[in-house]
C-alpha cells in the first residue's frame, strides 16, 4: 500500500503506474529498472520519459517544446472562442425574450440545444478522430463555428432559425471540447502535462465566463446579433493558424513505447534484440532527452527487469522515417491511426460509463459545469428584476468575478498539478501513480462547496447582501470547477490514456446532457423550491461527488487492474 493507494495482487505491474524519477535515494533493487530508457535531464533529478518517444521525427513527442506549446496555444485560443458560445446568451436573456416575444425557458433552451449539438456530434467526431486523427476535425469545427455564428447573427426574429444556428455552433464546438485535452496527451510526457492541461481547461471552460462581460456591452451598444458576428470574425481570423500551424497530433506509436500502458500480462511477449545492442540516441535534436544504461548485480529479478527495459525501448536505427515536409503537414489526413471499425468506435463510449473511473470523472467535472449553468439562470431571474433591476450590461459585469475565479483556478491547478504529482512520486520511490492527480479534488471540494452554499444563501437576499457577495461565491464555484476539470482530465489521461478519447467523449456527453436538463427545468425548479433550498440540495450533492474521490484514490489502482483484465470494450466486442 503506497501512500494510501491499495496495491494489486493480480498484476505485478498495472497500466498507468510508471517509474518516472531516477533518484539515487532509491535502492539498488529498484534502480536497475531504468536501464536503456530515455530521460529528461533538464532538472535536478533525471525524469524517465513516459511514454517513451520513438526515433521518428514526425512523432509529436519529438517536436521542439516551442512547437508543441505553439500548437496548444492556437487550440486554446480557439477553445476560448468555442466555449464563449455556451454563455453568449447569459447576459441577453431578457433582451432576447423581449425581442423574440418568448419566455425565459425558451431563451434558456437556446443554450440547451447548443449543448445537445455538442453532445451528439461528439459520438461521430470522436470515432473519426480515432480513425483519421484530430486535424481534420479542428478544421471542420472552425468552419462550422464561422458558419453557425454568422447564421445566428442573421437569424432575425426567427426563433427556429436561431435554434438551428445554435445547434450548428454546438457541432462546431464538439471537436475542441472533446479533443484538445486528448491532444495534450498526444504531445506531452506525463511530467509535462499538468500546466498544459490547466491551460487547455482554462480555455475550454474558464473562457466562457469572460464572454457575458463583453457581450452585455456589445448588446447595449450595437445589438445582440453582433455578439455572434464577432465570434465568426475572430474564428475566421484564427482559421489560417489552424491550417498552417496545427499539424496532426495523433501518432500511431509502437505499443512497446507506451510504457505507461504496459502490464505484466501483455509485457511478456517475446522480443529479442541483438545481444549487446545499445539504444540509439533520439533524433529530435534535444540533448536533454538521452538514453542511459546501468549494470545489474546478476540477480534473477534484476536480469528480468533489465531485459524488459531493453525490450521496451529497442528500436531499429536503420528504419527511421524521413521528416514530413511542410506541404504534407497541411493535409487534413495523414493516414489511419487504427484498424478498428469506425462504427464500433462510435459505440465505444457507452459501455465505458460503467467504468468507475470514467463515471467519477463525469461526476467531478460534469456536475460542476452544470451548476454554473444553473447559476446563470438564477442571475437572469434575480438580478434583472427587483430590487436591483440590472440591465444586460450590469448582468454581464457579474461574470467578472467568475472569470477571475477561473484565472485563479487555472493558476492554482497549474501550480499544484505537477508539483503534487512530483512530491508524491518522490515519496513513492520514484514510482508515479495516476491517483496522485486526484489530490486536486481537495481544493475543488473547499472552493466549490463553499461557493455553492454561500451563493444560495446570499443571492436569495440581494437586498441585504447586494451583488458583490453572491458574485464572490460564484467566483469560488468557478474556481473549484476549473480545478476539478483539470483533476479529472489529468487522471483520465494518465490512468487510461489508451481510451482517453472515448473517456473524454463520455465526459462531453454527460456534462452537456446534464446541463441541457438543467436549462430545461431550472426555472420551474427554482420557482417551486426557492433559491436557498435549491442550492442547499445541489451543494450537498457536490459534497457527495467530491467525497467519492476518497474511494477512487484508495481503490483506483485495483480498478485499473480489474478493468485491464476485464476489458469492457473487449467484452462488448467493440475492440
């Protein structure tokens, strides 16, 4: 039992568990296991690269770090623009209700239908990403965002036209919500993912909270259609960056290099390199990534582990593919990434909802996003009426607090994600367990639950507390939401990287369908139960959701072992 995580008696090595620190403080019996592996030696302690990069210059893990970060920055900018469409109507509820001559529920459903578009499109897009990669979907999503946003701005007084425009926007958003986090897993090693995952989640979720601040002012000044036109303009301006500077990040890597996915029962396949063959140096031009060889003392265990290390990292240096030319990287497709059936891939997410780790991720991330949607509904009810009578500008400004909360959540999760994992790994004799990522739920629990309880109490009596106190608690909610999304995304990528794309599909479906259900019934629910009672209920639900992280942390390794040995996709014939 390492640091509270129960060990597994069925597998000697469980997928997801990996050695990442070459620390002299470890015993000789464990030091041998790093033979012939490639390292990042830029820090005080050498870090074993997980997964191991190939010698192919087209492997994203071999790209210069500035190139990978530039790609992530472009995708994050598009993520901000895409996520803005989820909250673009938050400050315009009353304006649209009067303009279209409809009630608040139908206006709220304009967001709900948008979320449905995201969720439904996710099935097809994720399967397509598995087969042909992610680049063509980023291109398609960008084009659909331009078309859907221009259509929404030109929809006039037609509610039905605006509904379909919102659905098209949702379809365009789907690739970014579902695939950007998976691209982080494609391009970065385990020890590099924390800050990058925090950035991508800030873009995908935090960006939505600055939108109403801007939208309220735009609506008041030049009219609500321009809120959509500006999205179309900015996405259109960003599209060339995607075309020219975002190559395909999916890579069909040899399975023996995925050292984080190796398990005892699949690592004993016979693979015999020539006797005495040394691991070739990486051709990525980064001297910090090197191979290393250590000698053993001849014991059986050390000989076996050294053989495993050689097997895991052996590559034939005479078969290094040439680097793709710039023109080739512009193609939307560069070959199949799997031989699996496209139609089977569409169905794969369904059985994964039965996997406790995936369900935990859905709850930790999805419920918090849903509560922020519900809070948006409450703002429209409370602040647009007496005693404050906020207009769309002031209602939009209420989202300044949540945006600050998103930034603070990004900073905290970015600082804590890699630091906490490294801290725990050092105390676990250099062995990384994905469950170390779950520790991020602790600050999520503190901020989100305090925010939900506090918001419900104060927003029900704005004549006493004013607008600032509820807005402060809303900021805490969003801060907890961002930290929770980073925690769940990191855990899924680290613990189940082989099914990360399908897992993120499950998260996408759950959070969007859950949020759609809240937009459908939120007004009636609040009117029937009152604001205070409603938020007592949802805050208590969130407490339970966060507490589920305790058994997930303790039993997570055994869960990984169990579902590796009892693969749901294999059982359902979807593998």
